C-alpha cells in the first residue's frame, strides 16, 4: 500500500465543490437539475450580479460577477434565484465533517473548498481510493458534485482540482508538470490575478512554463518576493502546510454595496453608510471581536476608487460607533462626485476575550452605564461557575450576507469542532 | 571676547542649557549656544522657543576664582560640536576667545580648536517677565512635586492640554494636577510666601518640568517661580528657566474624584508594589498590562494575571485591613506601579467605589498626595 505514498513527501488533496450554490439548490429541488440556473443577490435590480451558475448556464456564457441583465440576455430561459445561505452553510458543514473524518488536517479555504493532508492515511487506502470514496460519499449523501486534486503540495493540488470539472479527480505529480501544468496560460495559475498577469505578459511570460524559465532576479525586480514565490510554485515547490487554523486568522471584516444608481444625495449615502455599519457591527458581534481601525471605500461613477482609514485609541464594535467613524471619513474625503459604491471595513480585529478596555476619567460614566447589571451577572457567574445569561442576539437568518461574507460560515465549522 | 574658565563648571553649565536645545528648530540660530562674558562672569543661553535656559557662572564665588582674564563680548557656538569639545579637552581649564570674524578659539593644553561661530546679535532676545505673581519653593520640594505628578501627563497629542501639569494657587495652597485621562496624580502643598497670590488654569508642559527637574540641585535653597499669562519662570541664583505655558482650558478634575468609597484597603506600600510588579511579569504580553485584584476574607488580597499564551500568576497579599464590600477589579499594572513608586510612606490606603469606577491611592495619613486610576473593563 505504501508505494502510493512518498517516503519524504506529502499527499495533499484540494477539494472544490462544483458550482456550489447552484448544486445545493438543485439538490434541494431536483426539478432544477439539468437546467440553466444562476444564483444572484438581487435578481430584480440592476446591481444584482451572478454569484454562481450551473454548468448548463455556463454553456450559454453566463459567468460569475456578470450583471443579471446581461446573463438574461445570453440565456433567456435562465432560472435565477436568490441565495439561501442557510442551505449552503449546512451543506458546507456536512462536507467539511466528511473531510475531517478522514484526517484532522483539514484547512477550509472558503465555504466550498478546502485542503487535506492525507500523508498519514495509508491505513485508509491509496490516495486515489480515498479521493474516490470521499467524492462518491459527498455525491450520494449530499447529492453534490465536487472535484479533487491530488498532489504533493497545496498549490499543485489546487491546480489539479481545477483541471477536471465537474466530478473530476486529477493526480498531478511533479513529473507531470511539463506536460500538464506548464503549457497552461499564466492567467490560469492560482495566485496570478489580472494585474500580475499583465506585468508577467510584459516580461513575455505567457504560460506557466515561461514563468519557470524566467530569471529569478528579474521576477523579483518586477513582482518582489511574490515573484519568487510564484516561480517556486510553478516549478512545483510549495512548502506551506495544511493549517486547520489558518482560516481563523482573519484580518478584517468588511461590507460594500453598490447604490441603485450613482448618487450625490446625502441622505441616500448616509443611509447606505448606516446599513453597512450595521452589517459590519453584526458580523463583528458574531465573531466576538472588536476593531480599532475603520476603513472607508468610495468608488465614484468613473470607477475611480479610494480607500481611507483611521485608527482609534479605543476599541469599537457598535454600529453607532462604526457609523460615526465611517461618516467622519466620508465627510473628510468625499470629493462631491457621484458615488457608485461604498464599503466599510473593520480592521485590526481583536477577540473580545483578549482585550481589556481602559476606562477614561472623562467618559467612564458613559462607559459603565450597565454596571449594575454587569455586577449581578458577575455574581451569578461566580455562583454557578458560568454565566447563566446569554446575550440575546438578533436572529440572523433573515440577514442575507452578500458575496463578501462567504468566510463567515467557518464559524459554524469551528463551533461544530469544539 | 575672552576668558579662561574651569572646565568642569563650563561643562555643567553647558549640560544645563543643552536641555533646551533641540536639533529640530525653526530658527537656525537656536541650534547654537549663546555665550556672553562680562566682568561679573559668563552666561550661557539655550532655547528652542518653548523652553529657554540661562546658566550663569560667576567670576568669583565664596572667595574662589572660577574665571580669569575676562574680556567682555558674546558669541553663538554650534551646540552640535561645542559640548563634546569642552568635555574632551586635556586640562582642567580652557581658554575661549573670539575674533571679529566670529571665529571661536578653544585652547586647552596643546589642543586648539577653531570653530565657526555666529554673531550673538542675531540671537533672539529672551522676553523679560514683568509680574508680581511670584512665590518661592525649596528646590528639593519642587523636585519632589515634579516627580510626583509629571509621570501622569499624557504623552499623546490627542488632547494637547493634558500633556501639561495644571497648577492652581488659592488660599495659600498650591495644587499640581496631571492626568492622561487614564490616571491622575495630584499634589497639594501650603505656600510659605506670598499668601495673597491666587491663580488658576496655569498649565506647564510636562517636558519643561521634567527638564527643569534634571537641572535644579537637590537642596533646600529657594527657587522663585513667576507666572504670567503665557510664560512661567523658574529662577535660582545662577539659573533662569523660562517655559511657555500651554494654551487652553485644563479640564475640571476635582468633581471627577469620588468622595466616598465602598471598599477600603490599607496595606504596606512596598509589598503591594512588589506583588503587582511580579504579576505584571506575565501581563506585559497582553495589551494593557492588566492585573486583577480581588479582596478575600481575613484581610487578604489576591493579585493575579492570566495571559493564555504565556501562563498565569496568583499571589496573596496580607494587608493591614480591608473594610467594606467585596471587590474584584482589573487595572493596568503599569499605572499602579507608577502610583505606588512615588509614595514614600510605609503604608498606603486604596479606596475603591466599584469595579468600573476610578479608585484612589493615598499614602496613609497624608492628604497632600492623591492618585487616581481608572480600571479596565474586561469582557
């Protein structure tokens, strides 16, 4: 059996659910199967964009992030539904559970993909057998398709899972690279975005193979350390471990939203800022973190985008405080031109349990409004060993998170592991 | 200008005026030291426009001759080079003379420096204070007051007025208050001279006081303090220290100090300080350096700190007495240590009014010192 496993190396899976939201919807309502289906935030409004679509819809040219109206024009019989995040969360949780039953080394990356390190799973069979078993279990129990990439490191596994969709299993060994990886256009490489690709093309690097052959010094000069890292990956080197906790090192929480139409109307802008602040505050609360820095993003009608941030001495987490800071930034930096999109992001996040708030001589009376209640809670906590109260939270199921929220599902994964 | 001076006296004087000289000045000539000589002695001046210091060396003092061969005159020398030159000269005396091209010649033994100087006429005139608002304090007492208050001033410029020490004089009582809004230190003392004087809202930059404290000697000689609307002058026999005052209204702090307490602890100052110091060894890792204090039966206090990544520490302190409600409170170990360090008395009284309210630290049976610390709220 062990001949399938390298002596001094790792075996990594990258599991990628195929058009996840659409597949979940089809599993939920089999009548949708085989039909062009798309999930969009707001099917009625112009700002609605396609979040994901089924393979049937993709045949018509429907693509993620395409505006709804454009998708409809390409495929008139397209079925568009609003996202049901609870369903996706549930499916995601089940899928990660199945992965975790194989190995504890599971690193979720987003709601629908993750890495596994199965280097020590000889007892369960060859890597290919494990992958086939996992794929068929997800298919039979959740009725969801997925693709799995098998490789000696995370980068190659990620590239491999992309090679055959849907329901693919691809093994990418180092000796396969010249044939399978290097002919691919540079844009297809994981980690190469539009901007990086543009820079690489200027260096006459059009394929992943070109990248491998390029002079390291020149790459470093153009792209900094990232250039060197990309080259190493392209040549099959990626030492990064499968870290089950990596996902929890979130650095910021942000929300943005496009206005129904470009506007200079103060009341509409304020309203949106308030809404975004509320969303950010809710997500901070959900994660039980507070922040010190608020960043505001303004995108103007001409797509010119600016971000401005401010760091406060105090920790903030309340909607009113976030709004106050964001609004302040807005007033300082708005040029008065029509605005298309606004974003509010909380940065410098700290877990609530890890911080202590220094009270201020001139404001402590406001800071300790709930002192009496807190005192009673403390007493009862002492008496019963744990806090008998639970802070009531607004029921969140009715809050539909936007596309930027997809990592919040991980709190479910984390809680289910505890 | 010419004189021959004892080198150690010159070095000391230079060190004094250097306290006022900053490398970043808007007026270039202020990066230099002004030297003036006349038959009484020589005078050095340094200034950064906020603080100006004059140090005088008399020609003769108590029958001992300090300076010889004086020819009157003045010059401005570069503060970047002059102090080091004087410090490293070989002999106990140094001769300094200038020519009409503003060149400064420094001669000691075989060493001879020729330094480019500047015309002293270009150096700004220090304002002459006209005020009757003067009173006297002993040198050592002023140093003590500074030590007991200036550590609590704010070091950030978010509220500039809090970077200063507030001085009020009323009914023959002078009161100094400093706060960075997280803790407060105050010191009161009766005035022995000029009882009719009264002023308020005088805010002296913390930095000025810290520099002043380094310069004045620890003795019982008098220092004269004169106050005008925007400047304060500290004057001893050979020193003239002028500082700008801070603009703006110092916040009213007296009403923020609780006048009743729910829990009172009387304990040995040093023991508590050492326990907090030990607990903070682990707390340094967390952001606010927080330690927790809990009252227990039998006059016991428990000081603890827990930093999950590092470990935890628990220490019991037997106090003289604990009266009132049970209490559990968290606060910055640094603030507490700062407060306890300036208390010389053997015993200290701490008055708490709840876990979310400021608490008061005072030496036992000494009302002149009052310190306040705001706790931290933990989640």
